[in-house]
C-alpha cells in the first residue's frame, strides 16, 4: 500500500474517532431538555466554546476569577433575571425545580454540558407562550374601569407567582391596563382590541423565531456578567456587529432595516452607500425576497427574523445582491420590482464626529464656540492594517473638524462626550495628543501588576485655544481617559456630571485562536444543527468570527495622576446635578465591578494651573443658576424621576388615571413653555406637537461657562 494511501486511511480513522467521541459527549446530557415539541437544544460547537471560555476566564482575567459553586450561584440568579426579571412568567414551582442546578452550573459549563440553561429556557418559553395565549383570550373580555384595583408592573422584588391562578390574575390586569391606556386617549373599543390582538400575535410570532444562538447568547451574558460587568462573549453574528460598530463601517447595500408586521421595511437609506447612489429603493419600501449574485435563486424572506434577513443582504464589497421590492404605498400582492445592487463599504457618518458653531454673548461680547459631538471612540482597524490611507477613525475625523473650525475663526472648542460609552483606547490617546504637545496619557496595570504608560509622542497640536469637555453619567471608558488627561494637564475645563466610572481594559479575543485543532477537526466532521426550524438560525455573516469572540477584562486604567477611573470616573470641574443616581446608574451600581485604587503618578508636566480660574467659573455659574429656569426645571426633573423610579404599580380606575395623566401633561406643558419663553420661542398649545428645536440646558450653560473661561483667561 502506498504511503499516501496509508496516511489518508489513518486520517479518516482519526476523524471517525473524533466524531464518535463528540457524539458520545453529546449523547448523555445531565438534564432532559425537552419540555414541549419545538424545544431548543445546544450544539456541539457551543459546548466546545463554553469549555474554552472557562479556561480563558480562570487563567487570563485580571482578577484571577475562580469558576466555582459561589460563581455558579450568581450565574443561576443572573440567568433567571435575564429571562424573567419582572417575575411575570415563571411559577414558584419552576424555580423550586431549578434550584437543584444552583451549584452545578460551573461544573456543567466546564464540561461543556449546556443542557441546564437550555432546559430552563425551554420552560421559560413555554410559560411565555402560555401567558401570551392567555392574554389574547383576555382581549375579548369586557372590563370595568370604575373599580379601584391596581396593576403591579414591576415585580422584580416580589415573590415568584405561586400558581397559574395568580399568574392569570396578573395578566388579566396587564391587559386591562393596556386597554385603559388606549381608552383614555379616545381610541374606540373595536380599535383597541384590534391593536392589542396584533401586538400579542406579533409576540407569539417573534417567540417562534428564537434559535439556539439566542439562548446561548442570553446564558453567556449571564455567565460572563458574573465575572465582571464588562467581560462579555458574543456569538459570531453579534461579534461582527460589535466590530462593525467600533469601526463605524460595514460592507453591504447601505440601508437600515426594520421589521413591520413580519415584513422587512427600509427604515433609512444611508448617504453615500450603494442604495443611495442607485436611487432604486427608498425609505418605507419593503423587501420580500433576496438572491445572491446575478443568477442566484430568490429566497422569500417574509416572516423571517430581521437579523437573518440582514445577514442575507449584507456581504463582501464588490459582490452582487438582488432584491424583490414592493415600493412604499403599494399592496404586498403587487408585482415586485427587482433591484440589483453591488455591495460596497458603507461609512456610518451619522454615528461619527460632527461639528456645529454657537455664538454666545457674555460681558457684552460675542464669542464663536465650535462644538464637536463625539458619540464614540471608533477606528476601522481592518482598513488601517490593510494600509487604507482613508481609514475611519475618531482622531482623523476630529482633526479635520478642528481645521474647519480654525478656518471659521472660533474662539473656543468644546468636545461633547455626553453618552459616549468609549471604544478604542488608542484613539483616546491620539485624540488627547491633538490638544497637548506630548506626554503620558494613561497608565494600564495588568494582572501581573506590571504597569505600561501610553504616551502621545506626536508633538504637533491641532488646537491651542480655550478647550472645554462635556461629560455625563454615561460617558465611560475611553471618554474618561480623554477627559481625565485634559483635566490632569490643566488643558481645559470639564463640565457636566460625574462620569460612569468604567476603568477596566478589555481585549477582544477571537475564539478560533483558543479552540484546539483537535476540537476544530471534531466539529468539522460532526457539525450538527439542533436549532428549531427557524430560517437561517445558524447562518453566519461573512467575516464573522467562526466561534464568536470574548471581550475579556485583562487590565485597569489609571490616570496620569495615579488615580483609577474605576467607580469614581471623572468628576467635572463645574458639576451639574443629575437625574441618574450613582446607586442605580454607572459602575457604582454594579455589584461585581472591580474596586477603585491608585498607583504612582506618571512623570508629566501640567500645562497650566486652572484652580483659581475654576473657582471663578463656579461663582459665575452659581450666580446664573439662582435665576435660571432651566436649572429649576432640572431640579424638578430629578425629583420627578426619583418619584417615578420608586413607583411599581398603577391605578386601573379610568377617572383616576385620566386625572393623573391630565395633571402630568399640564405640568409638562407649563414647564416646556417656560423653557421656550426663556429662549424667546412661541408657547405651545395643549395637544400641539412639539417642533424639533435646539433646546439643551446643560449644553447652553456649559457654553456660557466656556465664554466666561475665555474672558478670565
């Protein structure tokens, strides 16, 4: 026998052994998953990935996490919360049944046995479908709205439902509330029932579209969330979405899609993309079928999950996709038109840095202030590594915007980082470099306690004038690195609310780098599809990581002054009160967040001492706030928000609910007209739709502070 033939035979024998081993591992799950006829089951790939995730977490996480019984107990609670946080579906008997799994989830995931989380999900889905079916029957009932009963919509802190009878009572009240909510707006009874029937039929339809990847993602969110709030695993499609969001680019036709009554509708055409250039499709057109290439067969996508349809439409640059489209306003039974598009790289400009200029009067003088709104710290690493000279990045975009602002001779620049959740650390460093000559920007300590100092080494400065930075409770991570460095160097004034406090560093790890060659070979030979018969349940997008991706916490951030941004974030120089309390929003609200600490400061030179300037700015700001309608409104918003947060139930008495709504609407209208009067705008009448106008109290007062800053300097 020839040597080559022997090798081939041995290869086949080894592959057969791997397949048999794999199937034997799958054959005896610890729990019988089946609850009803269409139950979901994990596949072998998910089992392999789960085992690898445990190894990664225990061996490479910053905190040296132990996946043990205590860990398992938290995963158990988090998973139940993820499925039924409002405690409106599971019964007490279900929870009692699940309790035997509380301390075994760690061992199960370590061995790759995912039968327990899938069993729990299948019970949840059965309860969910039962409740929605019950709700559909309740819609036909005749309700009285004169009784003084209430509906408890927030049951998070209440016991689990004891029985089906108690569950029926809760859901009957839910339907009654939804009917009442429509009734007090003047909707007729027949229309109310039609609206609610469609709503609940759609819920059942969406429930049937759940697949094994969805279940796995929900469970892994609970598992990795037990490690820390920012360690997270993404299944392949979600991993690609995450990476595209970070890059602010994707490859496709350039249209945002949404689901409308089981049909995919074009919500928006993205400027510059293939759809925009072709002018062949418009917003509100509906896509009923998709074909690949110039000769591919059309596949009907009516009733499909939105994400699966998107997977079919997206694809590599230069490839062709054909769509069957029903133009907006035509019946679905109309003859569709066929649109052929060549996919291309699409840049999400509306999610990129943008600029505006505001003129502010202070002390009898007018100042032009350029505002750069920055929604995230993004970078197209793939394009950068490929040598694309026009790759998308935060720093490149902001540099160009600063050039235009200088040409328009602005007196100051503000970077608005409100609700900027972070993103690319290198971009935070290079962006800081646009405002300082050179020097350290951030310190990073890893799990071995080794400290690396990241510096701006480019001595060029894009803006040397007065600088302000706006932050709020949802400015996090890279936003805090940038704002903290600007504050530590004395380069500018930080204005707004104390930031989120996310001071940990995550590294994205493609799981294909971790899965062993043996496991890959086994999976290749014994790939099984256990998902329910939902179309394309296991379809993976082009370029999506085959085994998903984990973003693992590997280090902590520290400012150049030595302080961690963890928990404490960045405290503004001029701070506003906020409607979002620290115990409920931000890192301080996370029970498993890493702690705050300090290390030695870096060697850096402050550009200026702004302590005295800041004291003067605070005095001027406080004087304005004494008579500010906007500040008074903000304080009322905080009180109203706290009141609403404490509420868990609502009246089902029509007269009482209408009275409460009318009072709230009158109060809101009065406050809105006070804001408009302060801006010199005409008041709104009751029921009049509020026009889209540029009213932002914190921004406007922040700009006033910057005008003061210009004068004082």
